C-alpha cells in the first residue's frame, strides 16, 4: 500500500483580538480520515474543533493541521480536506478544499497545512 504526502502553506492573520479562534477540519469526497491540530509544537486537539485561544496566544506560532485519509471507496480515488477558522461566531476564514488522489484503493493520503 502506498502513501502520498500533500503539503500546503498559507497565512492566517486574526481579525479580532478578543475572540476565541477555533479550527475545524472537514474530510471530503466520501472518504474517512483523522486529524490533529498543533499550535507551534504544542498538540491542541484531534478529531474535534480545536480552540487555539485568542490572538495573543497565536503570536509567532504556526498553526499546523495534519490529516490522514485512507481511500476506502473502490469507485474513486479522490480525497480532500477543508480547514475553517472561526473567530467568535461571526468571522470565518476557509482554506481549501485541498484535493489529492490516492494512488490506488486502500492507499493513504497525508495532508499537512501550515498557517503562519
């Protein structure tokens, strides 16, 4: 079984200073996956929305999202991930959907998104 690594870099700049910053991850195209969210080198959350704190908590630290997807569908090799950042209940920033085909059925695609 093969694995493919898909690495992405982007920027995130908080728009508020007093709202909690929440990272949500969606795995798409009918596939199953698992994910982890890090702030710098600190593990924050796995497989659930991650509260990173407020703007001051993020200064100088990258947000890293790592997603592992196994291609379970025989009909397609498509996988995708979308990362949404919420600030309070009103401001959202979306990254993706990022897409990568698995080489073959039951192969693994590993996504890494680094936001600095």
